[in-house]
């Protein structure tokens, strides 16, 4: 059973600050990593994917992957109240996706 | 933009009744999934489906559950005799192919078992 661990939070940051979300995974075979955003009562929405070590930036979002440490993170710059949601880390191994429990983020205006 | 559609959005049923949740995956996607999320808990894998058969299933997916792709578009999850603990949000998702990464979710079907 592949484990994906996230700090469940809740994480609170003031508007305009950087939010940092972390995820570790147990399986070194995993090759693809994703961050999903889930608003309460809604379905997960893909916001970032990363496949190789290093950083990947998309607008205010930066994903960081370190396969040696089995660690993936998401930075949200200039956090907005609309970023308040639960962020799910997902790991793909073969054709299966394994999800963490999610980190709840609240951005305080 | 193509999307995964699910019906119904919410279903209330009595314990012991059969429920069918329906999904239309994105056209030309090859892999289909059902996930479950009990309120406040993690997204849990139920089953994956490829080439008209189950490719993998979790321990949750016991004999009470079944999946079908009755035609070229619909993908259904059937729960034969619902239990109170089946109350959850059920998400259908689809994946274009083995070498693609993006899993697309439908809006979910909320099942309430009384």
C-alpha cells in the first residue's frame, strides 16, 4: 500500500503571504506527482503536476519535487482568500493514483 | 472544455436499497475510476476500469459493488444493498492514457443512506 502523507493543518496565512504545503510519499517507484485543490463539497481540481526533480512554476503556484527525499511541496505566493481550500497531494504509480488526506488552507483577508 | 459528467448529483436512499451512480467520462479517455470520499476524510480509491474490465480494485470494493460500461459512453457504479456507511461523495474520474498524468474528476454524486 503506497502511503501519501500530508500535514492536515489547518494552515492559516494572511492575504498576500506565501503558503507552503508539504507532502511525503513512501514508494520510490512513483513517477508523477500532482496537487489538487478541493473546495468544500466540490470535486478535486488539478492545479499542478510535476514529473522531474526541481521546481515547476505556474503563475502564483510553484511545485517542488525531491525524489531522493520522497518529498513534494506546493508554494502559493501572494495568497488570496479564494485560495482557501483543501489541497490534496496525489502520487501516480502505474495507472493508479494515491491521495493524501489533504491540507486545509485558510487565507485570512 | 471536455468534462466528466456524473448523475445524480445527490441521491437519498433507504438502507438495503440498490443504487446506481452514472458517469460519462471524457470522450477518448481510456481509463476510468471510481473514488469515494466520506465527509471530512480522504479521497479513497474504489476501482479502476480499462479495456472493458476491472484493472484494479481496493478492499472497499467488495461484492456489494459492481461497475459496468454498458455502452460506449456511460460508466456506472452499482451498490447492491446500501449500508449506512456507504454515505459519501462518489467521484468518477478518467485518464486519457497510460502515459498521461492528468486525472479529471466529475463533480461527484452525493449518496445519503438513511
